[in-house]
C-alpha cells in the first residue's frame, strides 16, 4: 500500500501495563486529551506509519475474522464515524481490549496509539493502532489529568532506534460505499510487527493480530502448505513408535513436499503412502482435519518452508544437535534407540545410536 497524500487528523494515546505477579490484569492508564504534534513531529510520525504499513514494509494484509458487535473491527467501523469526544472515549475501549488480549505476564506493557486520517487519491479514511513497548530508559511522565506527556510520547514514537512496534491499519476500500454486512468489503487490514520476520509467512504475534484485532491470515496455498508441514511433524513426533521410524517418516515428509513433482498434496495421500497401519492413517486424517487442513487435495507452495526443508535437525539432551542437508540426512544418517546404562531401579536408560556413513573431515 503506497499511502500517498497521507494525513492524520487525531491521535490519542493510553498506557497499558503487563499483568501483576499473580497474573491479574492491570487497568490501563487513560488519557482524556488528544496528542498534538508540531509539524516536524507529525512528519516523523507519518514516516513511522509509512515504514510500518506502506510499500516496502513488512506489513501483511489480513482478513477480518471476528465481526460481532463487541469485537474490535466493529468498534473501528463505528469509531471512524464518531466526533472527537466520542472517538476519544471509545479509544480507551481499544486499550482495554489489548489489556484483555495480553494473557500472560511475559507480554510487556507499553503505550497504545489510536489515530485516524485519510490517504490516497481520492482521499479515503483509515484507522491506525500502534503498540509501542517502553524501554526502562524512558521516563514515563503523567500530569495531574492522567495524560501521558508529549515529551515522553515523542521519545517513544519518534526515536529512530526504537523498533519495538506492532502496527495495524484499517484502510477504507474504494468500493466501501456499497452496503455489505461483511467488514472485509469495507476495510483492507494491514498488520506488521518489527519483532517478527515474514520469512516463515508470519507477520505479527498471534495475541496481537488474532486475540486483539480479531483478524487472521488469508488462506493462501503457501500458508496451507506450511500448516500441513507443521501439523504433520507434530503428529509424527507424538506417535508411539521407535525413533528410527519417526526419523524415516520425517524424511518422507521432506521428500513428499520438496522432491515430489506433484503440484498438489493431500492428507489422505500422505497417510496412505507413508503410514502402514490403518488406525494411524485414520488418526492422522482426524488430526489434520482438527488442525483446519482441507480434506481434499490443495495446491502445493513451499515458499514459507523452503529453509526448513533444506536441513533436518535433531536435538538431544545436554544441548547436542545434529544438523544436515535433508538429502544427506536421509541417505547418510541412521538413528536407532538402544538400551543404555541401568538407572537406580535397574531399568536401562534410553539412549540413541547415530551412525553417520562418512568420515570426520574437521573438528573444532
């Protein structure tokens, strides 16, 4: 999205807090006044928005999934029409929704920036949300009215080195005047997270894009293929079979996705080809259906998992790892479970025997 002719007409900021030591929610700090940037600060803020959501950014287009009246997309749809006083009051509901979505103490607090404006030719409205995490180096300043000070806001939002941002933009579509009960017909949603790379098809933390924003990834062939890969690995890892058989199945998964010339893949085909036991085949099909995979064949696109398919990785205790190209792993490495030394009860420990059909060329 180019974000040409970008204007921002209102910005209001609230502070959110991480959960307390008992895991309870902490009420957000509410601001009652709009933040007013001078012209230089506003241009810097616009640059932040373009960097996060515009052309060349890491933003990914998502679909609106949750569309009930109490869900955030419905609130956005109402707020864009509101006057300043109502907009300011409703923006605090967004801060409360983010507080609700941050389920664990491991998710840090910060500030949430709610803003609106226009972009494009002809100008169409947009609605923006930024979560910016706060470094201890920043001094939080709150005045007698409970407002977060402009100096503090500028430090967090405008410092070039500050990259801990999660950003969402709801952009009105050109055809948005047409009546529709589906909010996707009115809004294009772009979401980015500077802490997450898109190389594996991900763009933002799940609590942010799903639990908070009520959005989800469009179901592309690449994403479905990645789900197939992840779900199949999970199923194989839970099977009660010898480690050598698990290794063979994981090699088969790589072959099925990387080497096979077929342009389509399916859970039923993989099951009938690689699982000999009918019960395991049925369990696999049920597992994949529960994971949301199609019950029919779908187009294969491995762009999100190419890096994973290049190498096989096996992790042992004591931080011991084996990493090898997938083809070499399949042909040159044999993994077996053997009995080790007996434990205190006299039962043998489970050890792993690894045979590498090659010689050592270098040690460090």
